[in-house]
C-alpha cells in the first residue's frame, strides 16, 4: 500500500454530489488529484482537475495512477472498480455505500486476482493529519498526534476525532473501513499497521455491537496486538430482543421461542475485555480513557528508568 502525499489520485464519479463537494477541498488540502471520471456530461475539467470518460484515457495521458476514489452510484461501483483495476490501479477507496453485496463480492474476487487493495464500501476514507486526506471526513477536526482510529461506524469518526482534539490528543492515522456488511480491508489489517507504526501509541476501535468483524478483531487483538486499545460500540446498551410488528406476530414469537437473557453480556464485549481492551460507554469517555492510558504509560516508564 502506498498512502503518501504525492500518491496520484483519480476520482470516479467526480461530477456526482460528493465529488463536487469534496474534490476541490481535498485538492486545496494537498491531495494529489490528477484526474476525474464522469459518464454524465462532457467537460474538460473541474476545479483545475482534468475530466475523462474512461480510466484508460486518464492513465494514457497522465501516467501511472496509484489510487481511485470511487463516488459513483451503488449499482455502478462494480463496473467502476473493474475498470480501475483493468487500467492498473492497485488501490481502491469506495466511499459509495449500499453497494449490492454480490457486486462487492465479485469486485473483491477480482481484487484478489489483480492484487488490488480495496477499502470500503461505505468508507469515509483515510487521513493522516497534516499529511494526507482522502475521502469525505472533516480534516479540520483532526490534529497530528499519537492516537490511531479505526472505524466501522457511519460518520462517527469525525466526532471522536474532534473530542480527542479538544482534549489535546492528536491522531496518527484515521481509517474508515466502511459501514456496509461486505467490506474489503478489515480491522485486523489496520490493527497490525498501527501496531507497527512508531507514531501510534494507542488505538481506538469504533465498531458495531452485533456483527462478526468486531468479534474477529477482539480475537486478533488478544493474539497479536500489544499496544493499548479502546473500543466504543454505539448501541451496545440497546435491548437485544425487542420485537417489532403487529400484535399477532409479537405474541406468536413469544409463544414459539424462548427469549434470550437480556442480562447476558454481549459476546463481543466479553471478547474485547478478555483481550485487555478498555470499553468506552460514550464518545465523551474516549478521551478520558486515552489520557488515563498515557498517564499509566508515563508512570511505568518513570518506574523502569529509576
């Protein structure tokens, strides 16, 4: 993977609303956007970014392109991703959400064949504060520091980053895996990247309370991650077994099945605690736990140096 300030970036779907909103902002922040792709209208350029109708044309004119940021409508994502891979682009960031699952599976299968890295779908992108911004997060909420963030929640990462920044805690890397059920890059890959990153001293994991990727992440943390991890799973306190529907359906469900024990702890939380992960119960609690971790680290360091 190459995520650097000089990485050449192509935007597929640049004339869609998100492209119109974010392309100029990313370029102004230093993202090296070299071309855009649109199928809807003929235009030579937008915000000094040359526009093409085919990825192949862009690569022929500009040369090798490392990253494609995909902002097309959901049912066009598969074609966009296949076109980018056919043109030799090795990193795809899919911001578009609600991509048909079978389309995304087909795209990921081809990505394995071509050794292409896929982030998303439904990703906000990734950001290294003051160095590299690619996606639809709000870069002004982030400051350079030592806290890495990995998120699988829709739009929550910005709020967490702002709370950290206001508490004087900067971030080393912020990565959004996407909120869709099927996704490319996973928690384990980015946990390992942050484990090996010399800048990152603590990791924040933002996830969903009742899905398997978070459970797999907990198991991976237990086996391979030594850096401190804080997890926040919004919705974890919501009732697990609420029944919705008409009265007949609710009563039939209650008569036919034994209802689970609402007092039993969520298995993901159990696995995270077993791995030594600190659990935050609110966004506001995340900076407090992070400061406590750093304070304990400094205390242990002074003890060792005595």
